[in-house]
C-alpha cells in the first residue's frame, strides 16, 4: 500500500517541512499538524508476500525501490510517497525524530563545515561540488540496557616513611568489593546494512527530547529505510558500545588506592527494552578530484562526519609550523632554565 | 589568520634559519680586565708556603695547558659579606679568567677560612666536563685533607683530579668513575645524582629538535584523525543517573607488608650546585664545609 499526501486545499503534493515541523503544501502554503494525524499502521497487516511492484498514487507510474526503501520520491512525478507495507506490523517504528534542518540549511551548514577543515585542500573548501543531498531516515534500535556488575579486587595503599637510617615502605592490602547497578537508556545502534557503523556512531548524540510518536507524514518528501537487522541481532553491538562505559564506571568507584588488581568481575547485561526508531540523517555526496566522498550530517544537530580529503601541502605546513614553534619554545625554556640557548 | 595562508617555502626557510643558528650561542660580552690570566694561585689566607705556591702554580699551568683550562685556587679570609657562591661568580664576572680568552674555560676552587666554606665551580668547557656530580666527587675527596689542614695536598689533589676529569667526556662514564691511581677513593661514588645541567638531555639541541618533530607529528596526526568528526558521547550521555549506583561495597583491610631500605648516605653539607653569574655565565658547582 502506498501512502501519498495530497493537499486538501489545492490538491498538490504535500511533504514534511523541517522548519515548521508540519506537513506542508508548497503550492498554497497550507500546514497540517502531523501530531493529530491518525496512525493505524501498527495494527495493520499486509499479506506476507509483499508486492514487488508499487505504483505511484499520484501519477500511476511504477515506483523503483530497493527492498529496504520505506519512503521515497516517485521518479516520474516527484511526489513524496510512503510504502506503508514496510512500516507496518513489526516493521512499524515506535518513534521518530523528524528533520529539523531543511535541505537549504543542510547545504549551507555543510559548506560552512568544509571551510573549517584545517587540512582539507583549497579546492575542497569551497563546498561547491555537492552532487546530491539526500534526507534519509535511518532505522535505529534504541536499547535500554541494565547491567549488574560485581567486582572483587585487591587494592594496595603504600606509605613510605623514614626512621633512623632506614626508609620504610609499608604496603597495606585491602579486599575490595563493589556491587553496581548501571542503567543505560536509549543506546542507539543503526539497523541499516548500508550505513557505515563508525560513521553513524560519530553522528551521536541525537536530542531525544525531539522523539515523536511515529506518524507516516513525517516521511513525506524524504527517503526512509526499514531495518535489516532485528534487535536480537544487534544486541551484542549495543552491549559492546556500553562496555567501555561500564569499565570506566567501575574504575571510578575504585579510587583511593595506589594500585588495584581486579580478581573477579561479573558483568551481566540484560536488554530491558528496544525501540525501533527512525533518525534523520542528511547524506552528502561530494565530488572532488574525480573521486566521490560521502558525508553524513545529523538531521537534528547539524553535526557533520565523514573523511574529507587531506592536503599534503597543508599537512606539511602545519607540521613544520608546529615543529618550529615547539623547537623555539623548548629553546626558550631551556635558556631560562639555565641550559644556554 | 590561519596557518593555511603561510607559504610553505617561507616556513621551510624559517626552519633552515633556526637550524643554522643553533651552533652559535649568544654573543659574549667580553670585557677585558687587568687580570693576569697566567696566574692561578691566589693565597689570600696565607695557607701555603711560597715554595708550595710556586709548585702549585707550575702544576696548574702545566695541567691547565694540556686541558686548555684555567685551574684557579682561591683561599680567602672572609668573602666581603657575600656568600661564597656569589663571591666566586662575581670573581669570574669581574676578572674574566680563562685559558685562552677572557671568560674562558675555568675551574675554580675557593675556600673561605672564616666560614670554613668550600666551593668548586666549572665554567664553559669545565662546566660540562666538571659537572655538579664530578665536582661533588672532587670536593668529597679533598675535604678530609682540608679539614686536617693539609692544604697543599688538597690543592694538588684538586688539580690532578680535575685534570683527569677534563680529559673524559662526561657522558661516557655514566656507569661510574674509573680509578686513576692517585687514590682509591672514587670507587663506589657512582651513585651520585646525575642531574647536572650540562648533561641534562633537555638542553641538548638534538633532543629538542627530535621532541619538536615528535610533537608536530603527533598534533598533525590528531588533526587528520579528527577531520572526519569524532565521537562526542561518553558514559554519561546514556546513563540513567537515578538508577545507576553502587548498591553495596566493602574495603576490608587484610594484611600489610613493610620493607626497609638503608638511606643513601647523605652528604653532610652538599648542595649549591651550579647557577648563572650576574654576568650571565652559567656554571656548575659543588659547595660544602670542611
């Protein structure tokens, strides 16, 4: 089933407007509040054998889609359409963070970011080679994880003192135990096969206060994907993401000792809840020097990630600049310390 | 202005200029004084007989000539109210001793009979070769003779040991001093602190050059790695502070061990060390009492 939003006023295509956060008509400027829209996809069931061909509600043309695509544009008439089959039943997202940054704002922000690059080549800094800006709702699982941690360790406190002709080193040993409860909420893990995990991790954090109950009109005019991995499959990755946090928390409770040797550590992490959400990402395809670079921008905060090209000349200038500066500084320090210039 | 506007060439030029200017120190402010640089023994406290003084003068001239260093001995009856270190520094500033030039290589042994202070100082090449550690060794070696009133013996020891040290690179003997026959007293002195200025690695230009290259490489690598964006979330971002806490804990003392170690023999009156004179000459030093 294809969902397509027609303006009740003028009959033109409607799409989600990032600035106003409403479904809007570009022809007559009408705004529809999305939060009041009825949403019955969760209860809707479609036949298991998904249709492999969809027709645009607007013009009737065949929609060309990947099997993951949940929202797209009709390549013929350009209307934003939502493929409801791929967002219903257990594919129905529970929440969504709508785009806050429109395409124009994203373009400006990206160009600004290009200019900030300290090591990027001059030609790249203009930011005028953007091939495409794609607003994509990326499927994420948000995990609420609870960890029960029990740690047994041996701690030592060392004291040295002098008595008579001897220096005494006194080492006290302690049997240390910690029972810790840790709750981490809304750990985002991207559930799309296409998206680079490292890139997606760097896009965090998403402002969760903008999480809205999922309504299909939020997707109108943008691309969306359905998840490739279930929450069971991605649980190890979520646990992996918090393992460092847990370690550093444990360390923070073991203070006051000169040395700590952990004898036994039990970490039992359980999944309390996992929510399927769609998070907004602008994908920027950028052409520089005959190769293509992909950047991602957080559709809420505007944070840009992705590997830009590195200019060898600039690296050389920075390197020699810092080397000369440090050298000079060291010379001055040693001069003032009495070592001669 | 960002560094990106710097021309690469100009940076390289700057680097080259800096490197070339390395071997040359600050220009010396040499002031010629009426001072006989060939005279080495100044026995103001009259501790030596005239024969002894002549003998020492000959010895100092001979050994100093081989090491291109002035070995100067000052015996004092009071230091005009100055500290002995200050006195020696001013002496070097005012009289500009040196083997072949004013303010040249000089090693000074000064003793003050009023305070029973002894101070040894090395300037220029002698600062390097007779560093604080070596001067400590010399001082400890001659102090017993000074305390006994055997000044001639102590002074000739000073000349001989200094002469030996001036012939050995200070870095080559970090494992301990070789015993060079005149007495066995130096063996076992290898545990002294090697933190003297001249040997401090921090003051070596090649060390400074290497560290600046390392720092620059480190910074640029970080810049390159961060150019692609970085993770800005941490353990606090997703933690539920209301529910995350230590539920129970204990820290039970089990046992303790005590080890003891003999204190390193503290020199009864060590310290002093080197410094910089009012005239801007840095030097090594060792002071004590006798």
